[in-house]
C-alpha cells in the first residue's frame, strides 16, 4: 500500500506562492510553502505560518477522505483547495484466550497511569518557535522495522488503542538519538507502559516521542541537536522485546514517522 502511494510535491497554478510537500494520506505530515505573511486555515482551524511562509500540518490515522485548505495572501487573494486524503488499510490482529492481566492493567495503577498520561499530554502541548520540523529527519535508531503505524490488536474481544508509532528492533543498549533538534519537554526513565521515555519539541506543535528505552541520557528542558544520543534502546515498560517506538505528533494529531523520513538504510 505504502509503495503505491504518490509522494506529492504539489505546485499550485492558481496560487504561484503555494506548494505542499509530503504524502497526502492518513498519517502523512505535510510541509507547506506560501507567500510570507499568508494566513492558512485547515478545516476551519488556523495553521501557524512562519515569517518566511512555511507551515506544517498532518492527518491522523482515521482522517476522512478529504480536507479543506484555505490560504489567504497579504494582498487579499484567497484560494481554497480540497485535499484528497488517501485511505489506508490497517493490520488488525485478533488474539483470544489471554490471561486478563495481559489485557487490563493490574488494579491499583489508576493514579500512576493518570499522572503519566497527564505528563505526556503536557509535554506534547508545549509549542515553541523552533522550525526543526522543516529539516530532513534521521532515524533515531537503526534496525529491523518490527511494528508499523496504524496497526491494532483486539485482545479477548477488546479493541486496544492503535499503534501510533514505528518500532525499530535492535540490540539492547544500542544508542537512541534525536531525529532532529529540539527541546526536551519530558524525560523519564520508568513509566509503566513506556519505560524510558523522551519527548522532544521540534517547534510549531511538532514533537517526537521515543519510548521503551532502558536508559535516558537527557533531562527535561535540555536542548538537543539532530543525531545527539538521548538514551539507550531497551525493552522497558510494556514491551515484548528490545526495540524503540518512535512517534510524531502535530498538535493533537498522531502522524506516521515512516512517511516523514526516507526508508531505513540497509546498514
């Protein structure tokens, strides 16, 4: 499915200053280029535009088949474009006969999980003026892709939350690095589900979340550069084996990291 998707670099004849780069599909991250000073609105919601006219947005796993993008230039000219969003098929696995403890967290964890969810939510809501989201991303870890965005398991008949990241399997203790620069908004070593977790704000609502690390080497508030080591790969938290789970958010929208980066190198 992904191999058949068209990588769009759209040049708009009706508005010479507008270009959209990215995969126009569920999970895709789009980087736009408009005239400096332009105003951009997506499905009725304003999109932040940089002084040079660049902006970023994306589509979630269950995005509908179309979206409306409106761009208004400083000279008063307005263009409205209907964006066709490719619909994807997801890998759904049904697993029955599991012990209840494998499906539902043990009693007594409610308060801990509530605190951890709140900390993750607050870290992802941090929005800075940085524009590291516009740079070419690098893989935070190298290895076999063992899990993909959008997949979902139904355990004992109970649908679980879809997987919103890409999993990279590798040797325990392998380095994990920042996919691009930013500010660390969360760095914790022992969350229940995530184990070692780092969230990096790349600016304009775009953030990376990296989880299941056995060791975290950065602190909240620290600036990191692209490729800088932030921890070590592991199987901490709820994980079946050593791997890195990498996720990208744009504001409250969960994006597919595999669509925002070149394919994993062979070595």
